[in-house]
């Protein structure tokens, strides 16, 4: 293993509601949804209509810009509904499961014996392509490009995140098959970042991959931070990234010849009675899972994903495509009397401005309250403390607000994804929506480049 | 608390759009958010937020100022007693100072916040917290004898032309409190300099013979003689001067609070001190006159250098925004303060001018720090 990269800047948000590595039986889920909105910038072209029968792995829609990228059904059943929003934008394709799990057969194969084109074609047909994302822009990778390298972060350092090095135990074979497939897709290396402080036995026997250890607070597990420290992205370069659990599914596509949307997910957060891991299918309705597992029915914020980058979903919403975590925290729509003036013993803060610094190891229950109003950027030096890249975060954000593409490029916009700025947004005393600003900056560049 | 909330909710519709008191919306909002942290929740992006906001940030600066305010109030009374040969207790001295200081604070806040609220209403913004701190800093850096109308004029000038014309808190180029002081300094030099302004005057009584009331800086500047006060007197603050500046000890307590909470930049404070010491030592090498030859430590305890370094140079809006830039910015302030003090015969004190000048220079420093970051990135491509 290469030497450990020590990440000094960052912040671990100490939330209550962490799950032990214990599994509970997930309830039977009847409704599933594939949401085009999970895939940023996607314009879907539907391939099915209401009432169609589908198998696991049947393509439901494809990407208008890259027609070979197909998005497939996570389960077998019948198309129950196609939910549209403004201007008939497709929001959800809802599938009623028949609980049979009959799957499309894409044929098993030994990855090592396939050519690059064959590997690509199988991933595209088998519905696994959307799980490969690219930097820059943090969007689904383009199949006609060749990345300079492919990066996998073997751990998630965000609050209450699933511990991949534990839950992937037993999936070593599929992981290896996935890595072998990735090796075919790039002329460069496949890099894996692991947590230096964790038991990495699951990754120990992997071949054809260059392993890097990272140590430090969140966002050390963000793949963007790892890329920056291993081989930073320059203008014109493209790298691809994939989540390790999705990589297992990719490996299984080659081993079993079927599309597998089952993931190990964690249900966590302060409002969950007993946080646990579950085997759950992506796109599944969380309604059954959340009944009887939450402390209260009211005033909850249900987040698909973690508290930093996840999406709010309703109690009968669906798990998003890239998320392996459901976090439930209290909604914070209350007025706090002199909240800014009180000592603040029970408030987690990155600063020492509250007396909570007294208790270093305490875990906190946090809600969705903004704790203040939006203001102009006043305080400096806050973002820098939680942003472990050689990029000037405030200046990059300002150039993104101004829509100055040249300046964004010069300041390193190609290296970052909105998720890398999540902590900046958390600590910001002006309550600036930094992730949205960076996302809009990236979108502006995509629009101007094409 | 519940009752207050209910009352606020009851009267709130009057101030909202279409209500009969709509034009007081910003004022109402300022009061409401002062009493209650708003019930706003995160819409997109992160779902949890650090509880710190600008109100919290500003109140911490106010807390850090408390030692200077308390000591300063006492010192006003103490210097006044010395000047007129009065015999007073500690509490009496404090009382005399407070009586004089409170109206200044009230006028400063009243005028400044009034303008802020009108501006916020005009722009449809929420009232910004920036003046929380500026409004407290101004009374601490002006002479205690200042006529209140003069102060009101200076505050109005500073808030309108120092801040609001640029777009409000977060957009201003120069420190608002120092703009107010600079306005007074150049518009009413008679009230802002000289030996008599720094000690509370009693109208109908003559001062004790031999009491000059000159600050150590003024003595050095005008006569080139070393001040009679000892280094310890100057450190603890038993000397004439503006309310906030005299006690370095009180300022250091404030600095500790700012640094520990992370509200003030220790980089700026430290580099300012180092810059001043460095410049002082350079003058020592020349040693042409007595002033050049003094121990540079004197520069730290005389005048407003420490107060400026801790509470004014660290103003995040007007300082450099890059971390590397903060070192350069602070050091330049320290150097300029000593340079102005020693070399310029017209101004005994250089802190205000040095900080204002560096406020203007801060964007340039940032520009070069940003460019060096960009160059590193471009080099990476070139190497490949």
C-alpha cells in the first residue's frame, strides 16, 4: 500500500443515530421508482408506457444526448404510473413489483477475455452505465470518451454513512470482476482510496488496482478529494468514478449476467428507533421501511442519502439511485428565543462560538433549521478550514455566482463537485447555498461548451 | 417567551406585504430575528447547518470588547480625576466614565441602525448585523469630549458612504468605524487632536497645574521626549487616550476570545504585531532621533495599534479574504503604523490611516494570492 495521505482540513459532524453493523429484515416493498432527476442533466426518452410489463434490467428510458446509455428497471413487474411535472418533465417512472424478480439475461462472461468494446456494450445494455460518473461536471460518464483514470473511494466519511469495508465483506469476487471491467475502460490506472483507520481486509486481495490510504475527517472519503491528492484533474482531462457498492453490482453483471439493484443500505439518524442496515433495492419505496421504525410520525425530514448531500423525500418517497443511506432527522421549523445569544451547550458547531466545545466527544441531535438568515458573505477563512484541496473555495464560489467561466476554469472548477462544498455550506455563517452555486457554475460551463 | 411569540405572530401580518405597516417591515423583521432565531429550514443542499450566524459572530466580538469598554469607562473617570485633582473611588471613576460614554454609544447605535433599517427597507433586504460591531467600535475610538451632533454626523457619513453605497455589510471596502473616525479627524481636527481632547473636560474648572493630558504618542511626536508613564502603566492602560485603546491587557483578553472562538483571525493580529516590531527594530538600526531609537515594544502599548490590530484590522469584510493574504495584510499594517508614527510629523498616530490604506490594498493582495494559485494549476498542465 502506498503511503497514507493525511487530510487535515475537514469536519466530522457528530450526529446521533449511527447504525451498528447489524442487519434487519427489510419489509416487502411493492412500489419502485426510477427517477430521471437523480441523474443530473439527463433528458430522458421513455421506452415504456403505463401498463407495460417489465423484467429486472428492462430499459425504461435512455439518455437523449447519449442514446446508448440506458436506465433499467430495478425489479420485475408492471409500469404503474409515469409521473410528470412542469412542461411534462418526467419525474418518476413507477413500477409495481410482481415480487417474482424475473430478470433479463445479459449472459455471464469472463471480463478478462472481453475486449474494451464488448465490456462497454455489456455495461450499457445491462443498465450499469449510469453508475459510472465523470469528473469534471459530476454527471453520468459519456461512453464515447476514455478517462485518464478511474477512481473508487472505498469509504464514505460523511455523517452516519454506511461502512463499506464491513458491508462489502463476501463480495470480493464481484469487486474484482468490477475492477477488471473498469481496467478495460481506461488506459490509465484504476485507483482505490481506503480509510487508513479501518479494517480493509475486503480490499486486501484486490488486483489490478492501485490502493491509496487516506486519513482524516470528512471529506477524506469524497472521491473528489482523493482524486485531487492522487492525480488532480486538469482542463481537458476526464476521470470516471464509481461507488464500491455499485462496483459490486457491476461485477455481478458479468458474473451472473443479470442486473442487480440490491444494495446494503443504512437507515439512520436521530429519529430512527434502532438504526440498522438493510438489504434494499434502489428506487424502492421507503414507506414500509419507515413504518414502525421512526420515533414519531410527525415533523420528520426524511433524506435519501446523508445530511450533507442527500435529497429530501416524502414518507412514501423512493430511495434515490446513488444513495445507500436513509437519514431521518427532525424538521427544524421552530422559532428559537434568543437562540443566537444563548450559550448553546447542545449545539454542534465547527466554531468555538458555542459552549458545546466543552464536551468534545458528545454526539448531537441536529435538525433542519437554518439557524439564521441568508446574508452576504462576511466571515472569511471558514470554508478554507473544511476544504482540503489546493483550490480557493470562496473565490471559486464567487466566480460561479458571477458566472465567469474563465475565472472558474482558472480557479479549478474542473476538480470539484458540489458534494465537496457540502461542508462549506454547513459552516457558512451567511447560510450561502454553496452546493447549488457550484452546481449552477458547472451547468453553465456544460451549456457553453456544447 | 411563548406569550412574546404569540404576540409577534399576532402583529406580524400588519408588517407583511399589503399590511398597513408594510413600510416598517425591515424594522419588524430586525426585532423579530433579534428575539427569535427564524424558523427557516434548509431547502436544498445540506440539511443541517452550523448554528453560527452573523448575529452570533457579531455578539462574540461585542463580548470580546467588554473588557475594553469596562476598563475604558473607568479610565475616563480616572484620567478626569487626575486632571482636576479630584479624589474618587474606583466605582465613582467608573460611574463618571459610564455617564459620559453611554450617550455616545446610544447615539452611535441609534443613528447607524436607523440608517441601516431605512436602507434595508428600501432595498427589501433583511437588516444586516454588521453595524452591531461598528456601532460599538466607534464610541471606543473617538475622544470622550466629542459633541454628540458631531458623532451623529460622522456615523451617518460612515454608514452611508462607507458601506451602504457599496451595497451594505459584506460589500464595503473600508472599515466603517474607521471611516467615521477618519471623517471626524479631517473634518474637525480641533476636536480630534491636541492635548486636551483625550481627557474628560469639566467646563467650569481649571486643570491641575502641570497636567498635560497629552498621550505618550503625542509627547514623542511633538517633543521627542519619552513619556513619563512606565511600560506597565501603558500596558495596563493608565494613560490618556480614546476609551477602548489604552489598556493592552483588556484588548488581549478580547483577542483571546476572538481567537479561541475563531471569529477573529489570529494571523492578522500576529502579523500586525510582528510587522510593527520589525519596523521598530529597523528604525532602531538607524536611530537618528530619540523616537527612532525607542524600544519597539513601546509601539505596541502606546496609542491604538493593539486595538486596531485586534478589532479593526481583523474585520473580515475589509481585510484580505485569502489566508496567505492575511499575513501580508497584517504585516503591512504593522509596518505602516510605525512608519507613520515615527516619520510623519503631522500625525502622532498611524493606526487609523494604516488600516484604511491597507483596506484599500487588500483586494490587490488577494489578487496576487489568487493568481499564484492559478499559476500553480497552469504549471501542472505545462509539466505534463
